[in-house]
C-alpha cells in the first residue's frame, strides 16, 4: 500500500488553484521524479475542476486511485494512492487535512494562494504517517459519517471529460507541466494519463509496489 501525493486546492472558476502539496516519489526513477510530480499536480487539479462542490469521488486508473473531496466552500483535497490503499482511510485523511487547513489558513487567501505563499506545514507529516493506514482511527466520527456518504467512482480519467475533450489537448495546454514533462507524456501517451507516465518512470530494479 502506498500514498504518492496529498494536495490541498481551491476550486476556482474555471481553474483549480494548488495551495499546498506533499509528494512521495522515492519509488520512481531519479531522473523522472520531477515529471511524475508535475503529472500528479496536473491530475489533482483536473479532478478538482471536474468535481462538484460538496462531493467525494474516487477516480480509478488501472492500479491507481485518485481520491478527491471538494467542500461546499470550494476548498478541496486530493490523495493519489495505489489501488490497495483503503479508500475510507484516504477520505478520512482528506477530511482531517481540510478541516485543519481551514482553521490555520485564512479563507481570503484560498483563491489567490500558492504553495510559496500559503503557510501550512503539516502535509508532509500527514503523508508520511498515513503511509500506514492503521494510523487512522478506525472508530473516528469522520469514518462513521463516510459510511453514510455517497462516494462517486469514476473508472477512468476520461469519464471526467466533457464531450469532445481530449486528454492530449489538456496536457499540451497545461501551465503546470513543463516542456520536459509534456515531451515525456508524448512518449507514453498510448496508455492512460496517470498510469503511463508513472509506470514508465519506475526504476526496473525497484518496482512501485505489489499492486495486485
């Protein structure tokens, strides 16, 4: 089981704004880590932009799951994990992080903030602690509430797109992805958006993890 990224964003119109993020790319090839991180950011923003306020959803891409929670006040969180990581724990983490973030960061900063200007230092610690799902309290109130909350499951990233939209076009227009990452995407674009860049970047001698 593995968590790869944990992000806090603001759902603006029409773009999602990245406010803070933590990543664990240690299992990927050193030379591709920056591109992998950029794709995680791109994917997180895309999912938030295509998710409704007040919703929770999980987007499946092969052996990866992207969990998103968008609050009614437009504050959003995204976790990217492998498919073995318990979804309920991922949503517990998102609920905890967004509640904590909203108490520490003034709401007026959300629409205009950035990772460089937002002062919230807890994400790396949360990402590290929750690598072990048992760190989450199984009897927490949040989990009890989640049992009664509908979580939307999307089987592919493509299911989030509007009619006529193509992932290739979104990648090419992205301001998050650098030139190197866009070129990297083109070499692996025969596979799903998240799976192809991430799998290609994993070092052969160090498999990502036993996903199935």
